[in-house]
C-alpha cells in the first residue's frame, strides 16, 4: 500500500479509475482520490437490439466471484421454470463441473443451455434475442456485461452487493435489483419473465 501511495503521489497526472466502485476502493484503502472515467465495452458499436425472447442470458467469465451458482439456485426458486442461456469459459474446469452437478441436483439441468466459449457474432445475437441479462457478481469493479445489456436494450437483473453494475442499474428502471439470495433472485426472474 505504501508503494502504491508513493507511485500515485509521484504522478503529475490526474488519477482515474474505471468506475466509482474502484475509485472508492482507492480512497478507502490508499487515501487517493480518483475520478471515474467510464469506457465502452469492446463491441459497443456492434451490439444489436432484437425482440424479447424466452430466456435469461448470463454471459461472461465463469468463476466463483460471478456467482453463477446463485443464478442456478434462483432459477430453481422460480416457479415458472424460465430458461437460462450461459455463455463463457470456466477459468477452472472443476468449477464448471460443480455448476453442472448443481443444476442436476436442483432439477433444472433441462432449463440451462451451456454455450461455452462463443464468437462475437453468437454473443451479440444471444444478447439481442434474450428477455433479460442476469449479472450477479460480488463487488464487481465495473462490469462490461451491464453496458452490453443496455446497448442491446435488455433489462439487467443484478443484486444489491454487485458493485459496479449498481452505478448503471436502478431498480425497476434499467432492470431489477434483488437481494443476493435464491428466493429473491427467483422472484426477480418471475417478474421479468411475466
């Protein structure tokens, strides 16, 4: 922390962060003030807007901090049994196996489509055809997924401790914000699907 403080103090330039969440961490942990400087996601100019399909979409890296297990539990708690399409690569193959096992244990394996790694065209099309995007990270820095969903004109379902996504999503405006519990998330899924 001392080395970080010295490096920032020695800079003649203003300090920027990629979100208010990250700027807040710099202040909290280092006493350094930073201004958020938001940048668009890589495919911003290619995002497509389509109809509102019959599935929820959960794109992104598959790791524990993104809490796909919470999404699966929320899906199981949703009485209408919505479909979920997951796109992304697991950083740890055993975590992916754990998620597949959890889907089986919860009895929702037939509701989940695992696309794995996808090319840009597939990603853009899947955003465009989704009913909504589900993004439930814990204390995310920024979250391109939120902006990609908004560029595709899709509501975002997120959680109260998501961090960066909460800088863009207001409950019942750009999407729904639920407490990070299966029942609460399942209720949000019901609202979006109905």
